[in-house]
């Protein structure tokens, strides 16, 4: 094991147990819950150990600074601590741990930034607690109104404002204006780097994607006494819609997933009165994505007429196509000799890309699996990621 891989492992092991569910082996690091708050304390502690003051933006996002936070022209790197339910260890935290280690690498090499370097930890990137992904970066950039964010509630009815301890500040243009570039390092969420036989890649684009809630309503009734012909069962409309989403996505070369469902009253011997399913849909082009969602809605509505049920589609979040700054991606790919890839996964980098030159680095994931406990990266590849990030930060902030 190289020195750097060993240092990676040491720092990684400090956070590895936090929020880990012993049964699934996955993580329950919902934003602003106890495990994520502990990770935020860990972030402050790591920053303090390196003499980096920490600021927050009034929205739940943290920044640790090497250099004057007020000076402007800063280079930002970092990611998020929160996970999807029973998610993997690397999605998010890898970008933060790697950022601290990249700072150490620069310092060991005697390289200092000529413009400020900031390490960021964004809140609620997954949207697993309050429903809207990239909540922190959307607030910071003004893509989401603070009033809407404040009122979003989790499964227990706790609002974001309650969890955060007050109403979020919303857009911070003067803070955003102090960043000249953002680079997010992230575990790869696919198999492209396995196929390319390379430890690190640079991203060039994020597919347009979004989340739509489908509320199916019918008539709750007795499972034993209600004749089949008399039923208005929203579970049937829901089930048909899930199959239709899969088919319509395949026909278009797009992705559609229903990974979350809620049933009322959720009893074995009762026909449901309501079923809610969340559709996650993604495609390489916006037109394809819009066509997919319209087709799924039309199929659901047609089936609802046959079932005597109702269906209501509500958009919960939408992210347009992100084309990362081509000049920056090309420069970093040449610097690192790394392949360039698009991704179907969403990231805070995608939100910030509308405001400042932004790039992403991906680190190989030998399982190719993500949003699952099987997500993985070797210490050697994580060390290669740190080395790549340190070179990028040197290039952007130290010359
Ligand atoms: C975030 O990881 C997303 O792509 O949903
Ligand atoms: Mn994720
Ligand atoms: Mn992520």
C-alpha cells in the first residue's frame, strides 16, 4: 500500500462507522440527522486541524477556507455527506475526504494557493430526507426559493426549516460570485472506468433528469367482500404505470425508475384507497425526457379510466441538461491524461455549473454499483483520485 493509500484509509476509517446500518451494511445519513450532524462536526474538526476557518452560507452548506474567504476568485472543491437510504459509503463523502487529503498533498509539496481554496460540504444532495435533490446548492444559487425549501417536510413531518434551525437564507449571489471554479470529485456510478481500465475520469455532461410524484386514488374497501367488478383499486393503475414507464424508457433509450412507493392504508386485507409512486426519469436529451414523462402520464391516465381511479402527476424537481465547461473539462483531461465521460447521476456540480466554470472527476468503482451498499472503490484508486484532485487544484488555484 502506498503512503497516500494508507493515509486515505486512515482518514476514511474515521467516518466509516458513522450512520452505517449493521444489517444492510449501507448508510442512513439523512441530511441534518444525527449521523450527518456528526459528519459535519468531523468536517469542522478536520478544517480546524488544518487551520482552515469554516463558514456556512445560511442554507446548510459548509465551507472550509485556505486563504481569505472574502478575497474572491476562489477555487471550490467538495461534495456532500448525506446518503440515500442504505446507500454506499463513497457517494458524497469521497469528494470531501479527498479534498482534505489534496490539501495535505499540496502542503507536503510546499505548494500554496495564490487564490483562496474552499472545501465545501453541501446539504441534502440526495433529496432523501426532504424530497428535492441538491437542496443546498439550489438554495445557494437561487434555483429554489427559500420559502419552498423551508416548508419541505420529511417522512415524520419535520420541516427543513425546523431541521436546520430556522428559515434558510436562499440565494447568496455575493458568496457565489467569490468562487471562480468548482471541482467535485465523486465515485463513478457505472462501469465506464472498468471498461476504460483507468482509475480516474473527467465528466463532460449530466443527463437532464427529474422526479415526479404520481398520486393514484381509488376506493378503499374490504378485500374479501368487494366483488372484483366493483373495485376501484389504485394499486392496479400504479402497477400498470410502473410497467409502462419501464417500456417507454426502453423504447427511447432513456431511464425510468419507480424506487419508492407509499400505500394507504397499507393493509393486507384492504383494497388501497391511495397509492403514491415516485418516478425518477432521465435521458440524454431534454426532448426525450419530456416525451417519456408525457407518455407515462398518458398511459397512467388511460389505465385510470379503465380502473375507475384518478391519477395526479406532480413535478417535484427537474434538472436540465448540464454541459460542463468544455474548456475546463478538456484542460483537466489533458492534465490528467484521463478519459471524459457523461453521467446520468445528479450532482451539486450540475447546479453550480449554471453559475461558474465547473468540472467533475470520477473515481473507478469496481462493482459499477451505486446507491447501494455494494458501491465501492479501492484505496489505491482513491489515492489516485486524491493525486488527480491535488494536481487540478494546483493548476487552478496555485498558479
Ligand atoms: C443523485 O445521486 C442522483 O442522481 O439522484
Ligand atoms: Mn447519489
Ligand atoms: Mn453524490
